């Protein structure tokens, strides 16, 4: 490898092709299932207490599973180029989550902001 190619590859930042889409799909799926569980709980309230309580319990399990699943997805990002493990970091300066691949020496912009508030 020539020196120019090594310099160009060093500390390169690319946009990850699928991470933001996967995370948004996961969040909307968990939210939709949560709305369904709460809606069923309110519809069945008073008619069948066991099913109503079961829907509330399933909602609580769904929320905790969603949070854990989101963190697992965020911190287990694979490099699209080589398929290797990456180190996910929070870049507050650029307001984005990034994943760095040691093998390729590429930093992947995950397309997710670090702050969601105003």
C-alpha cells in the first residue's frame, strides 16, 4: 500500500448504510406493541381483570426489553466493510453516535443524534 492510500484511509469517517434505519424500525415496533398492549389493557379494564393485568405486565416487560434491546443494538454495531466488531462512542462535539472499526481504521457515523431534547 502506498503512502497516499494509507493517509487517505487513516481516520476516515463514513455514514453507516443501515444502522439508523434499523434503530428507527426497532423503536417504532416496540412503541407500536406498547400502544397495542396499553390499548388492550384499557379496553378490557373491568371486563376481564386477569387479561387487563396481563397486558399491563406485558407492557412493563416490553419497555424494559425495548431499552435493553436498544442498548444492545447501539453497542454491537458491525463494520459494513469487513464485518468486524466496532467500538461505539458518543461524539458530543458533533452530536452523533459513532462506531470505530480498528481493522479498517474507519469511523462510522451511525446517523443517530446524542441529544433528543430541545
